[in-house]
C-alpha cells in the first residue's frame, strides 16, 4: 500500500505473479474449457505501490508516487501499464494453448462501466480493445445507475472491432419482462 504496509492481493507488477496466474489459466484450458473469464470489476487492486510500480512512475515522471494523490491519472496509467503487460502475456499464452489444443480459445473480461472506474484500478479497456487482447467485454454496473448513460460509450468503443459486448443488466432478480425491457 501507499503506507508501505503489505496488502492481501498478489500484484500483477511482478512477473512471477503474472506467470503464476497464467500457468493456472493454461492448466484450466488444458482440461477442455473454451476460454477464460477474468473478473476485473472486483478484487481490486491488481497493482499498488510495489517497487516495480514506484520505479516505473519515477522513471516516467521523476516523482515518488507515494508522495502524490491517489486520484492522479498518471498513477492510474502506471497501474494500467502492468495490467496491460498481464493482458498481453495472457493473450500470448492463450494463443499458444490454441496451437497446442488445436481449437479457438476466447478471453472475456468483466469490467466496470466507465473508463475512469476501470482505469482507477489499472484496467485500460481502450488498450484491451485496440490491441485485440479481449474477445468479450462484460461491463458490470458497479456504482452505475442508468445503462443509457454508460452503455453507449462502450458500444462505440467496440464498434467495428471483433470484440463482443455483453452488459450485465441489473437488478439480477427481475421478472423476464423487466429483463427484456432492460436489454
């Protein structure tokens, strides 16, 4: 954490952590699954103030991120750098597993509904889409009120790309007619 105390999550800032998670994914894919589903809308943070993050921030901006504001978009971009590295390495491993298994495998990411809420936790959705690192985006309406506000920008982001958008529409327990209306 910013205060130097350990946190409960494993950080994607470390290659060993990324390698570990990817090895688990590849093991699961070898059992015959059609792809993987990463939930980026929960269990934050994926990266915080670990040494690689601090060093990268200092090399980019000449400052110690621990002395700054946690709402600094530059810090979020540095977090995203490490999450993007994970996404690229994951995509590469999934492509290798496709060759090994002789079948198409897909990657799905649950995300938050706004670019800011994703980027705050290091998830750069624009890069995931632009670099073809994802097949399905599944926005989860955490803290969101109205899909008419958050869904159009995401639909525009994936327009003219192979990425499919499957929004999670709330409330979870609703009559079928209400779910159809929401959809």
